[in-house]
């Protein structure tokens, strides 16, 4: 499979949020403002790519050669926590405004199921290092894309005339469902 198709598969066809239903908590929680959604999308993409690269290297150079693959899950969790802490420190230093907007959701990237799920999927798919990087970048780009689209829709809905029973969470969930249906239209476009 070409790198472009692998990227497209992770970002659009098998989108982690709308097709695989991973990462719903930050999807709903950080999507009220476009700026915080953009920051969270970029931070999560960075964490996904870095975590996947480190987990791949540890798996191939430590876990498999020493026949301790049963420690993979624990190792991945430690790597994820370290990478998220590093990312949090970077964002605090580079952009205090985005750091403040993301609030509690930034350290919660540690518990975002996309990050651990991606590491486990990469392991099970037996990708080489460059395929892991491309797939992880695609997963992050897809997460960021969906987060930004959803945040833009929610900002518009905040100024729309919505019937009483649909205001707030109800219209947000209906919108998320419609967005998910739109992305599921790409299913089986690319296998993988």
C-alpha cells in the first residue's frame, strides 16, 4: 500500500473518531471553540506520531528480542505518559494561551484511547517504521480535521435559531452523528 493511501486510510476512511469511535471525550469536550480544537488537534497529532515511533522502536529493539512482549501494554502506557508530559511542557512554553484554553484536556491526552489504540493497531498491523509514522500522522490529521470541522459547526450552531428541545448537548450529538455518517460514506474506499 502506498504511503499516501495509508495516510488517507487513517485520516478519512477509517477515521479514529467517527468510524472507529475512539477519542470521543476530547472530541465533544474541546470542540466548543475553533482555537482550542485546533490546538488540541495539533497536540494530539504530535503525541500520536511521537508515541507511535517510540513504541515501535521499543517493541522491535527491546520487547521482541528479549521475548517480553507481554510487557508491551505497560511499556506503551509509560511512553504515552512521558510523551504527553513533554508535549504539555512544550505547549505551556510555546503558547500559554492555547495551554490555558485546553485546560484539563491536555493532560487527558494520556488517557485518550486513540493514543493507546494506535500503538496497539500499529503493532498488530506489522507496519515498518515509515508506515507507522505515516499511519500515525494520518490518524492525527484525521482527529484534528474532525475536531476542527465539528468545532466550526458548533460555533455556527451557537448563533443559530434552534428549537428548545434540541439546544445544547442534543444538537451537538445530532451534529456529531451526521458528521459520522458523512465519514462512514468513505468506508471500503480503501482497504486497511
